[in-house]
C-alpha cells in the first residue's frame, strides 16, 4: 500500500503529465474513493500550480512549501502531551483525524495559491465543483468534477491532460474538462485560443467545443481561436486530420474535414455576409467560401500555418495584418488597452516578427513601419495617424 507522501509525489507527477496510463487510472480511482482523498487532491493540485509560477521573483519554492506542509501535518497529528488545568488533569490527545490533516494541507495551499494569484497572475489551475441537486443523492448520480486551466491577460500557459495531450493556452484563454475525461471520449471546452498536440487514440475522439463548433480529432496538432468577442471561430490544422462540426444558417448539421495546412473560419453570427476585407491579401487568394448546405464559413488551403500558431513560439510571426487586428492580440498578450483615434490608423498593415520585445519596443517598431504616432499612459495606448508622415508613406507604398 502506498503511503500518503508517495501519493503526494505521484500527484505532482500527474499534474506535470509524467505519469503512465496505469498510474493515471490508479490516481483517478484513488481520488473517487472518499471525500478526504478529493480534498487532498485539490490541495496538492493547488501547490502544483505554484510550480507553474515559481519563476516569479520572490515566490516560494513548491518543494519547500510541501516540506513545510508535511511538518505542519506531523505536528498536528502527533501533538506533545500538555499539562491540564490546576486540578492536575493531563490532556492526552491522540493523533488528529485525516480530515484535520487535509484541512491543514488545504488551508496552507490556499494561502500559497492566493499569494501566487496576487503576485504572478500566470497559470491558474483549480477545481470547480458544479452545484448538486439536493433532491437527487450524489451517491446515486455522481457528478464529475470540472478541471479548469486559465491563462490570464499578459501570460501564456501550458497544460498536460490525463492522456498526455499537450495544450498551449494563449493570453486571456481558458480550457475546461471533467474528471471523466477519457472514459468514452475526450471532450474539452475552450474559450479563447489554444494549440493542441493530441495523443492518438482512435477509440476515444478528442473533441474541442469552441463557440458554436465542435472540432473532432483522434491524434493530430491544430490550433483553435475562439475568443467570444471576435466574429470568427478559426481552426487551423498543422498535422493529421480534424472534422469541424456545427450548424448551417438553416440549422442543419454539417461536418467539414480539414487536411494539413487548411484553415476553417466560421462566423459566430450565421446571418453575417462574408467580406473579403477581413482577410489579408494572401488569405483572400486562398479563401474558398463553403456554400454546401449554406455554411457561414470559408476554408483556406495551403496556408502558412505559422501565421496562426507562432503566437506560442519564441518567434511570433505576423504577415499583412491590420493594426486593428494586431492591437487585439497585443492587448491580450501584454495586458494593455489599445485604441485608435481614427479608424484609418487601424487599417494600416504590418508584416514582421517579434521575439521577447516589450510593448514599448513593439510600438516603436510599428511607428517606424507605418505612419502612426502613439502615447502610452498606465497601460493605455492611444494610436493616431501621423499626418506629417502619411503622404510620404502612401507614395512609397504606391
């Protein structure tokens, strides 16, 4: 029988995606055995979150925190005998219950997690328990726990799912899945943008629910962008194959297969007319409107996939992108607000790449590449047309 501290170490490896399928099954079964195991899982999971933000300056080391927790638990479980009252009675308290041990563990972990969230704001990984219906005993209809990964504005994050699938989250994104993930299929829900490296399992499809679409894969690499404030849900396939499923304007179900180097852009509003100005010149040449069954979408072939996926790499590549579109991405990536005084200022296009630049350096680069000027004030960037340079720019471009 494994000791509790062996379980702790196994859990940390599980959160890092380093456990085998057999170990994953063991841990999930162990977690469901009783409420105490669930609480311990939750607390150790919060401490693992600390390791994701341990690079923040001055942040406590997770290994030291775990050691301190173990000492605290040992003291609570085996307190020294203390003298009683003046009557001479002695308090012979025995070992504390496992419930108290887990409460201590969970309390300290929560404190550490709070410091992490206030000080770093990088990857948050927590468990959300859906409300239970009081009329139905939970023992009869077990409700699976929901796991949540988030990348806040100004940060990127990565996660490894129980089957070994790797997910990279862009800034301002979240991914959820339940603890019954992998039993019959592997569904996740995405809000924002993520790149998926899916472990192959033909018998258990990997399904991304994003906006009004479901993207189904078995083993592949692809990118999905589904920010609720944007007009499109965009799926870009790098390797393998996926099927994009949704509803047409007439509410008829459809399934479109994508091949490598294809991008599928689906309008969130089905009554919207597709317009060519949303694409850059290269995309316009590649775009093929999907007319079958009146689907409000376009499919592009032979795309440069790095234009859709390099946000996760050290070198982020941009090509023929409007400043307005780029501003949305920069706002999330650097946690700033960017507004344009004139719509014209956002219509200029930029091509280039970024590697670890600050937002100030990027704005300087954009100012040299386009006829704009800008001001930065406490995270708010205001962009306007530089009329003194506009004519020279247009002559050079024309």
